[in-house]
């Protein structure tokens, strides 16, 4: 649902755009000129046909990947319950730490709420690893090409699923999540691929497909995971084994598909000359201060750098709040509405369907320069969404909040990603998108823990109301950015 989240059209010069681009210099993207047919209609050029073919390959690859990635979502509360019954040193150690923290702050000992805090610690692990790995993979793809780095990333994801399938203790499960987190660089590389093959004026259509892929994954992935989990239980097997094996099968299919059909989009003459400087600047890529400054993006005009920094700050604050409440959503419905894995799967199916409709029917038609306006509208609707969730004690009221939540999921991050994608030269796209995704991963690394602490110590209502109130901060920042365009 953000993470879930991504389109990358471009910024153009207009009264409603974020920045006036008359003074912005960028390297020219591939030119796509159409020829006229006998009936007067434009026929796609060879470049357009090639770009469209690559777009479809990237889209299908992401769909396959995200189906496997989302299988675990409705299973997480049950997975924690399952490992809680096992004798495992790592699980007990983390549980003891949670208990000690609870006693230190004097929070109530509520078993269901304790699982929220415990889950928050586990949930942050994956994104923290993404935060560390994503910019490095992006920089590597600028030097070695998109395809080899993409395939390596996918092999790591497949290995994590294989280990998950046999993780009969909590330690193996954590190792699987570590491998998966370090390998999850395919999304940032895919967005760089789209920036490679489309010029700015064509990029909106191409990047909308990335957002639709996320929506499709969230429509079908969680419900498939819930169905396979129920099947495994009926067969008296460990409930997560079949979903894990299915995720592994999807990952292997994805690797074969990319090897067969994906063609490299970054030719050697356009690649960065050496990664040595990238390795030397790794500290800048994982240093939060340097990330907010976009320090690893070099040879950039001061105006462009300032623009990236503003967009990155809004993106981080928004995702910090969004990801935390998104993570606790399954625990909220489990604790308050007694949802099981199947009901959780149906909830994600509903969310994904709304997201797909918004992405496919609305977001891809957003004119260039209107991204800030749509992102602001998405944040505006997310505030009442959190309020509805805070007081929802019935499925109908919860689903009203989920509808608003889904619209924000389909618009805010995609539009912010759209804005940032217009920056960076041909050999810097991977770095820009890697840093941007790392800011999101950093927000997601802290969001679940912070939100879970509030949920656990103050209750679910306070947690969601606090999120709604704090969301005003990135909203105001985004409004100010919008205002700056008029004076530019």
C-alpha cells in the first residue's frame, strides 16, 4: 500500500506545478517520434514499441514479485502466535525485552496489545534492511546495468522464501526476513528502468503501470496467502508452509521470466564510469542526514537539489505516520473485530481493489504538474480515514475508513515519486531513486515501532487519533512547497 505505491511521471512547467522548469537543465531522454499512417493516425515508432514492450515486462515481473511479497500480510499475527508456542532463544529474548520495557514505562500487561509491540519490532526489521541496501543496489545498477543487479536481487528474494518455508523456529524466520530485506531492491531498479526508457512527457503512462502492479499484488496476494494457509491447516500442516512454497515458486518464475524477456535499458556508454566512488560514499547513502540532503547525487543544480530535499522530507514524514498505522491495522482488526487470517485477506482484497481502480482509472490520467495537488488531496482524505478507524467498532464503519485509506495509498506516494523522478542525469537515476526509496525504508523502519509503542502504551484510539493529528505536519509542508511554485 506503499510501499506500495509508485508512479513516476515528470514535472512540467505550469501554474500548478511544483517548480518552474524553465531554468532546470536535464539530459535529454530518448526521443520518441511517431509516423503518420495512411488514415492520418500516428503509428508508434520503433523506440515507442521497444519502450512499451519493456514496460509490460517490468509490469508483469513486479506483479509476480508482489504477489509473493504480500502473501504474508494476513498471516503475521498468527505467525507470531505460532512462534510464541515454540522454545526459541531469540524469540524469548525479544519478548523479555518487550516485557522489560513495559514494566519500565508502567504500561498495562495486555496480551493482545503486547503482541502489537512485539510485532512492531519484527515488522521494522525488513524495512531497516531495505534502508541499508536500496541505495547501494541503485548505485550498482547505474554502473553494471539494470538487468544483472535486478536478477541478483530476485535470487536473494527467492532464497528468503525458501528459508521461510522451512523456518520451524523463530530464528530461521528472522534470518529469512534479513535475506529478503537485503535483497528487496527490485522496485527501485524497476522505477529507474522506466526512467531509462521514457522521455519526461511519456513517463506518466509508464510509471502508472508500476503503481497498478502494486495494486494487483495487494488485491490477490493476501487473499491467496489466506486461502493457502487455510488449506494447510485442513491438511494438518504448518499453516505458513504452503504460502511460503507458493511465494518461492513465484520468485523462481519471476527470475526465469526476467532472464528470458527483459532487455538491458542502460547501455554501457550511458553508465557511470566507476562504482569506486559509490562504495567510498556508502556512508552518505546510509547516513540519514546525508540522505535528507541527497548528498550522493552529484553534479546537480542547487535549485534541483533543494527541490529533492523538500520532496524527500515530506515523503519521509508522511510514510513515517502512514506505515506505522498501516502496520497496526491487522492487529487493530484482529483485536477489536476478531478478524482471522481469511477476513484479513478479504480486507486487503478490498483495499487492493480500490487502489487498482484509482491507479488504473484516475492516477494514470493525472496531468503533469498536478501531482502536488493530488498528493495534498490524498493526505486530506487520510486524516478522516484514521479517525474512522480509531472509533470503528463495526465492519461498516471500518470499511468507510479503509476506502479513504485506499485512495491515499493509491495517490500520495505515487505522486511524490513522480516529482522526484524528474531529477538526476541519465547515469544518476538509480542513485536518486535509491536514495528516495531509502528515505521511505527509513520511515518504515521506525514507523511500525513508534506506532506500536503508542498503540501498546496508550491504546488503539489514541494511536490512530495521534496519527491523524500529526499528519497535518507533512500536509502543511506540501502546501508550502506548492506555494513556492507560484513565486518561482
